[in-house]
C-alpha cells in the first residue's frame, strides 16, 4: 500500500496548489489546483480571458502567484526564476511566436541548447579537445533529434524572420525541444496555422509524447477543440480564473456546465474537418 | 566494356563492386546535414543481405518487387536486391494515389512492396487486402512507425538480419544466384505514364537497359570520377537510365539529396557533371533566374541583360555553326566571369558537361536561355519502351528545333504515315499481360512510337507531338499546341498552360499562374488575396497575364495567336488526373473535365461558373465554387 502511494506520488511531475493571482482588482486565477502526471498530454481550455496564459506564466515563472505553491518533481519552485526552471527541465513556447527573427533556424535551436553547454568561453572559442567533442555531440543531437523530427532540413540556414508563420512556430518548438525538457508547455501551438500545418504540429506533439526517445509530458493551451479532444488524456477547464472541471476528453465533452461555458453548441466540437 | 547477351545488371554489379571495393564511393546521401558516403563494398553488402533476406521470406525467381518512396540509397538497394534474387523490379511514383498504387501492385502481381516510411506503408496497408498476391510490406524509415504491428509489415533491418543468417548457412548462394541470370530475362516492369489510358507495363530486359547506357555513353562519355545527383523519381525511365544503365556501367557516384525540398540546394553543393531532367526542371531554373533578376538592383539587372545579350549572340553563332570572332569571344569571356559563372554556380550547373532534357517538348526560348548561359543542354528523344532514349544531340551540332541523331546501334525510320519507328537492342520485350498493345507497338522488331516526325537535311530527327495532339488551324495548317504552351510558360508568371483550338476559329488558352511568383508580385503591388483561387481571378492578375500573352503572340502567324484566355482557379495536378506523373498534360481528360470552360471560351460569355470537387493525396475531397473570367486578347 505504501509502495503504491509512493509510486503515485512519483507519477506527478508538476503540481499547482491553491494558486491565487490577481492584477489590481482583477482576479486572474482564483485558487487553482491541478496535478500533471508524467508522460501524459494535458490540455487547458477555456474562453478568452479565462486565465490560461496567466497560468502558463505562473508555471514557467514569469509571474509569481500571491498565494499558493508550484511544485515541480515534488520540490516547491515558487521563487525560482524562469531560466533556472528551464534548467530543471521545463520548456515552453509562446502564443505569439517569440523567435529571434534575424538569426537562422539553426542558431535559434542552438540557443535552446545553451543550458547544456559545459565548456567555458575560452575553451569554446579555441575549440579545444573537450569542447570540440561537446560541440559535435550537441550538433548531432540537434540534427538527428530535432531537425529530422520537425522536417526542417530545407530551412536550417534561413533567417527565421523570413519564414512563414507556420514554420516559425515549428522552429519555436524546436528550440524548446533543444532544452531536452521533461515537461513541455505549449501556449496555443496551433493558432494561426492552416489545416496542413495543424496536422503536422499535432503529429509532432504526439511524436515527442510517445516516442521512446522523448516521452515528454505536455501541457497544451489550445482553442482547437478537435485537436484537444484527440490528443489529450486529461483536460482542465478554466472560466474566469476558476477551474470548473477536470477530466478525460469524454467527461469534459459530456459535462453540461462546460458545454454551456465554453463549447456552446455540440456542433462546434470539431472546428476542423 | 562489351555488353554480351550473358551479361545482366547483377553480374555487372558484382564485378564493379569487386573492382572498386572499399576505395570508392558508390553513392552519397545527405543525412542530418552531412554527406554520408556509401562505398561499393557497403553497397554490395547491403544489396546482398536484402536479397538473401527476401529469399528467406520465400521469394521465388521471377517474383515482382515493387518500390515506392523518395530517392534514397535504400530504394536503389531494394531494386538491385530484387534483380540479384532474379526477380523483377517495379517502381511507383512516390506521390501515386492509392488507386494507382492498387492498380499497379495488382496488375504486376507484386509479392513484396518496399515503402520508405509511414506514408508509403499507409498506402500499402490500405490496399493490402484488395491485392491478394501482396505478402509483405518492407519499410526502412522508422519515423512514426511505432504503433504498427501488422504481421505482414517488416523493417528493412529485419530483412537484412534474415539475409545475414542465410548467408552464414549458405555463403555461396548469393553469387550462384547472380551468375545464374541471362541478359534476355526481364529486369524491370515499367509502368508508362499513359497520357491517354490506364498505365501499361513495359517489360525491359537486362540487355535492354545495359545496351541503352552503353550507347548513350558512346556519344557522351562519362567518367568514373563524375558525380550525378539522383532526385527525380525512379519510376521515370530517365532516372533509371542515369542511375542504373549508365551509373553502374561507368561507376560514377550517385548523390541523393537530404529531402525533396533541399534538392536544388544539394545539387549546388555537389555540382554534378551530367544531368538529365524533364523540361519542367529547366523551366523552373529559368523562372528562378528571371524572378531573382526582377528583384535585383539596377546595376545587377543591367549587367545581366548585357551578358545575356552577349550569350544569345554567341549561342546563335554556334547554332548556325558560324565561327565566333575573336572580339565576341572576348566579350563572352567577360560575360562569363562577371555574370554567367556565378549564375551557373547558383543553379548547380558549374561542372555540367552534358545536360539533357526529354520526356516532353521544350520551348526554344528555354533552350536558348541555357545555351546563352554556356550550358551544353541537349534534347533527347526517347520513351520507356526503348529503356530510355534513342536520339540525342551531339556536342557542337545542336539545333533547338530537333532532337539530334540516333545513338549508335539504333535505327530510326519514318513510316509512310509519318510515324517514327525505332529498332535497337534496347527495344522492350512487350507489355505485361497486354498482347494487343504489344502487337500494335512492336511490328517485325520495329517499335512504333505513335509520334510524328521527319528527318531534316542534316540528318536530325524532328519530332512533332503525339499524332493525335497536332491541331489544324483555321487556315488549314497543322500546328503543335505544345509549341505555344512552352512559349507561354517562358513567362515566369505562368506555370502551366493548356492551348485549345483544334479545328476551331481561333486559339484559346487556359493558364495556371505560378502561385509563388504571382503571389510575390501581388504583395509588391499591394493586392490582397487569401488563396490561389482568389489570386488567380484578380483583374490585375489578368492584366499581368494578358501582357505575357501579347508578348508570346508577337511574331506568330495570325491563325496561331491566342485570342482569348482564362486563368484556371486551381493548379493542374497529377492527383486530379490532369497531368501524368511526369507532368505531361492529359489533353483528352482535361478537355472532358473542363468542357464548360471550353464552351465559354468559344461563346460570347465573359464568365464561367465553377462548382466542383478536388481530391487531395490522402483521399480527402474539397468543394470549390467560384467564377472564372474570360479575357479577350484579340478581337
């Protein structure tokens, strides 16, 4: 019995406990608690202004909640800064792509790799034995695990700013993956993409979640209900800073409150054919 | 090298691999950003194990093996392995729709299908139960394959493992198999693209393929130090000719691009010495140069114009076989160091000794463009049924309206009806399971092409188009629509064209804009659009196209001028059966499909309403409703 409990505890990668976050008089998050299980895809849905992005920012450390605790791998990380959270194994993408437009695709992805570099400035600049080896290993990782996965061979040397929006989103995902995170936070990864790009992106998310090499836990904020219902194992529904329910896609789809608050008519479920 | 009747492709492969061993690179593939070499030794080992693996799986002599996927070493290994096991190779176009895959797999009695990755495997799975003879599907790219557990799926690695085990038990088996073969046995079953009907399977023997390569290289020798980039579908006979017929004989290095989208970039990195591509590849290069030129600064544009003028002048002198005066030679040198060498470098043409084009008509404008650049571009004439080509230009004897002289060992005659007929050791064995078609194509050893043509005073063959494609103009003269179509396509804004007007009062054209180029033009001119359909119907775009047509109409006889045109709401696509997989227009089909448009072009209407569905490669359909304008160019 003890062992089972222990097992269960280890299973939880990220936990929010009674999070309160307000901006002036606006209560953006009102006592949110949730648990993110290892290896699953979780989605957060809710109408505009429900507090989804605020919640992402709380998890990732851009905002510090006034009350409540954020736990990552059982450790409280409330006061850890975003870059340090990245080192712990947290990566995210943004609602509006935040890539370095003037840099090439490869450089953008390499940046994500930065936290894994061990050699110092001098040995790096001189390309000395150990750092040369390290450099080669990082190169192999980026090429074999990321560029190949995301199928961006043809653009690796192009400046990101010149690329269409859909590809920029892909590059941003690539940069997040370069961190080799344990948890991947995706803020509206499908917004603004066309049908084909949505299909590609959904496949990449499934790949990094299922592929033995990655086995990433994902948190997804998304409006595309068709994709959310297909991909997620667990869905959290937010409305006006409150969590109105959490459960499997089926439970969420059949919950009358959710339907009323967010989904509206049943016909709106599959927003894309 | 002597090609005897005994020699087969596997025997030659065995000899070459023994000769070159570990010292020479047989092929290269760009993977993860690096060119990875495969030596002849590796090539040999891989083929051997795949071949023996197939035998472990129950492969029998004469069995058909189909392959589908991008150009990559594994594809060529699978083909060679099938041949070594004394089987027959069948290639499918990678973008084939499921129905086409089913037809070919079923018709060819394929037992083993090699697919590259998930996409190809999916196609295989969806037809598996409808093709009772199909037994195993073999894949090599593990991406996305984690959830597939059908027992008839097997990875290339596992096949090779089976082969290794068999090799341990019977170390001489592979060699014995290879040396059992005879040159007259069937090597490849090649499905022709069929502009008119269902694809027909042409049976090509080892001897057909090998003599083909030998005769071509008698005209234009290749070296074993040459590089060749393989990026066109293996299901196209031209690619087989270069990779197998020529490549294996001479032993040059075959390079495979990283992905199909990077092909152009990879060609530039390799700088191949020989190139063979259908006209659309060269058309694309021309378009790229023209578009970049439109974007360039004033000085660069002027320099380009000047050097092109010099290039054209010198090329014309060479076409006319006149001596080039010293003064022009100097200018040509100047133009080449200032502009043309750089341009050639960008197109990956710096090292090209011979560039060939064939498979469809190429317009003189494009042809001259390359000669003005100093690229030795040659037309060829050939067909699947002669295992590649039968006629080619000789260096220094190039006329852009002909296709040159027959290659050695090839006889070309024109029948009384004007049909081109060919006799050579490369003429195919017949069509698979189609004796009627075989009988009408092969008469007394002569291959009837259904193409019309004549031999000019210099002994060059001139090919008209398919007999049924030749138009009669209103003044009673015959006219080849392809001539006008390629002429229209010389404009960078026009990607595809279809000319109508057989026995009609005037000529009309249906055009497809180049989405990228016109899209960019629209951005610059502040035109808003959201889709191809919308962009294609903008009045400003019509103005733009009209200008291009007026340009093409210049110096054409009145009866052959385009009088009316319309811009099609979608691109012509092989997935909709409008083009063949090698992108030739299927005239009969489009005439029927777009009957309404033709009717409108030959009436007083200035608009035609479209309400139709289009198909995507993955089987989905989309409904389209739009209005197409019709624009008059001549009253």
